[in-house]
């Protein structure tokens, strides 16, 4: 109903939403995607009551705010198991790309050569990239977010035109989930440094966060929340989650973005495609909306 009203208010056609993807309640598939877990695992959380089912009839619906809460809880639990995030990022990176552990020696003429042919052969023969994702501990996605883990598991050749930090960040903003931060752990996991656009974005967000916080301190809701009013805190969290959902929806304003809500985390293709649906030459609708073009080939120039 709400989506229908908005469709009449804005000039551009509103993207069709997944039936479960209303402003503050999402279906099990969307919740699982945001948490970086399987649908059966998400259903188990619902059965166990950790993710309360908000639907009175029909397929289960969970509150966006509950998904965000579970995301924070799972991260905290995983961090207790892996307090050294940089060391954990290195472990994950080495599991994803064993060949990065091959030792090289520098020759007199500046070229490099493998130090130990047996080691190189052994490490090169290991499963790598997306093939490793299935066996990777869920703690990796719980701590770093599934978007960053997906990017880390995608071959570097898919990112010749694109900063991996920016890509993981945009994917997490579009589809939901944790976004990469400016930390050594993410540099290790993604195997690269953030670009100037990331630094700019982080600086801007930190500043607007400070301003929002200062403004929030002036509101009655904040005083009430500070006084320990659980209800006020819940309202704030619902508002934030509505904003997030709205931001995702607006990022995807494009008539042909029906795929967005139902996007599957399919494997990367030999042509350099990405889980969101981007191919080597064409951005998926969600990323096209974020980057302002469908033409990924032009972005590479
Ligand atoms: Zn970047
Ligand atoms: Zn994409």
C-alpha cells in the first residue's frame, strides 16, 4: 500500500519490491541475505524466537530492526571467538587465496621466482576463491559482513575497474549488511587499500554522524531513551531501519530492478560477473543506480 502511494508521488517508476520487502518488515530470504546466512539458518532463528515472526498469517516476516539487532549480536559473539580481527582477516584471506602464501625470491635482475616449487605447486592446487565460501566459518561474514567476504572471495580480475572497498560498501548499502570500515583487518581481507573516495565518504559520514548525534541530544526522545525508556529506544531503531530500507529502495530507482529484491548470491562467472548480477561489462540495476551508469566497460577506461 505504502509502495503504491509512493509510486504515484515520484515521477520515476518505483522499483517493484519483493512482497516481503516493505518499509520495515522483510521476508526470510531478504533477512538471510542481509545476515549472510542460509535461508534454513534464518528459519531456525525464527523458530527459536531469536528473530520474531511479525506475520499473523502466511509466509514469515521479520522486522528490519530485529535483523539489525541479530546482526550486531552475531558480530559480538563472533568477535569473542576472534578478538584479533586482523589476524582473523589474514586467516580468512589465506583460506580464500592459498596461492598468496607462495614464497618468492628476488633475482639479481629484479625478477622474482618461486622459492620452493613443491610449495608453489601444493598451494596452487588448493581450492580457492568462491569455492571456499561454502566451507568458510560463518564468523567471517558475521564480523566483516557478507558483502566484504564476497568481494574478498571474488577474483581480482573482476575489479580492474573498481575499488574493492567501494564495491563492498555499495553492495552492503544496496542489499543490506555490514559495510567495510577503515581498519587494517579490511585491508588484509580485501587485499587492497581504500581509495580516496572511501576516505572522503568515511570523513563525511563521521561528520554527519557527529551532527546527527548533537541534534539527537536535543530531542525529547533522546532524553527519554537516556533515562532508560526502552520504548523510545525501540522507536529510534525502527526509524533508523526505515531510513535504511528507504535508502536502499531509492538507490535502486529503476523500472527494471525487479531482480534487486530477489537477487541471488550466484557464483562469480568466468566472465568476471559478480554475485549481485553485475557482469564484466554491465552493472546490475542496483549498482547502476549507485554509480550512475549501467556501462561498466566505460568505467574501466
Ligand atoms: Zn574505494
Ligand atoms: Zn552489482
